[in-house]
C-alpha cells in the first residue's frame, strides 16, 4: 500500500511543512474537559478520571517528543503543540528555534506565529538571518503575526523564488496569513510554468484557506488524481475551503480504494463537524483492517496514526473509547497522533 509520489514527493513535503495543513488549529489547555466532556462520560464511555489520566499521558508524551533525538518526531510534536494550542509547552518549542534541524526551526517559528506567542518575539530575530531561506521566510511570517506586519512583504518576494521548496512554503504561509490580497500571487504560482507540483498544490490549498471558491475545480481534479498523495492534498484543501460543495466532495472520498485516503476523508470531514466518516473509522478498528491487509510496519503505523487523528476530529463516543489503547501503541508516530486526538477532544469547535 505504498503511496506513490509525482516529480516532487508531496508526502515528504506534507510531513515536514504542512500544514500541517491539515490544517490545523488552536485552544487552551485550561478548557480540556469542555470539548469531549459529553462524548467521554456516561454508560459505556470513558469516565472523567480516565480523561484526566489520558490527558496527562498525552501531555507527557508530547513533552518528551519535543526532546526526541529524531528531528521528524520533534517536528510532529511541534505541530501537535501548535494545532491544539498547548501554550504550556511553548517555552520548549521556543527553545527549538535554535535547533540544528532546518525543519524543526521552521516549524518552531511557524508555531510561534500561529499561536501569536509574543514571548518568543526576540528569539525570532536570529532566524530572520538564518542560512535557510524557508526558515527566514517563516520567521518573517511569525513576526508579521506578532504585529510587525511589514515583515509579510518577505513572503511576497519568497513566493517568486526559483527554489520550489521556498516558493511552496511562501505560498503556504500566505494562505495562513489570511491576506486575501495574496490571491493574485497564488494564481501566478498556478500559472507559472516553472512551478513544480508541490508549489502548485500548496498554492491551490492556500487559495482554499483564503476562501476563494474559484479554486474548487482544481481541487476536484486533485481528488480524482491517480496518485494517492495528491488526493491527500486535495482532501486537506477541500476541508480548508469548507463549503457545502467541498464537504460533498469529501464524502465521495470515503469510498476511495486506499485505506489511508478513506481515513483522511473521515478525519477532515470531522474537522467540518461532519461525522459521516465514523463508520469508516469503526470498520478499520473493529475489523482490524490494518492487520488484515498485511501491511508492512510503516504502512501499518500510518493507518493507525490516521485512525487516531480521525477519532480526534470526529469525537463520537463509539470512537473515543478506543483512544486509551492507541495511547499504548508501540509506535511513537501513533502515540503522538493519539496524543493530538486526546488534546482535540478537550477543545471546543
């Protein structure tokens, strides 16, 4: 079940820089019982004491992951902190602005910007002169989000870069900036024959982030791509657009041939408060589909992580009761995804 990529490996790109995509974003730890309180209590559901225990486990897990020797794990932990607004962990994320890994510095700066973590403003200054152009661009984005909006002009320059990774990252940051005037530049990326796949897909997603409904047709073409990694980007992009038409398009992806795609569709529908994908997630859990398909370890972990993420978005009692078991999974990737789901279950929509 290996997911194929085109000229640019969108899968790796999404792991490092998305968006997180997926969009991704925000509330305080203090409200941790408010989001899933009803779905995690009562007969046949998790008791409140179990919720407390799960939250403590999840917090400890992400705290440790921020110091992991593997930069990919540190990246995933940063994304969880930012997307679930774990402000208590932001001092540790701030320390990662000095990390040796380019990807880690990038995501740490992104978290500072997304959470408007003003405490780290001075710590961003060295990154404005970082050796890596993407890190410099992200630091400028963060400065803009912290109030120094003149730094956003760095993004306008970076999106014209010949370096396609820099171009794609600038497109993503413009989408997250909320600056609707950036749509002209994003359409330019779509039309420029020098733009590679990752830049084009990110520009399309950013236009969706900015609420441009004209991008729907291109997003639909991504959903029907022969390449599963392109369909994944199409799914997160449709969720970012969030219109009724986009929601209907996501529902069609629940019948995709690839298990990961079905789970991603269920997850992103959940982000739109649509629980239609619940049955697909339950099918994976109750029928042990990851085992039945005889997936290799990496693919098996991806499916388990996707399952956890879908639970965190859908949040129905039938699904949340499976989180304690997933928290004990032997894979760090799965445990981090489950920790994110636990945090999401403490958030209000």
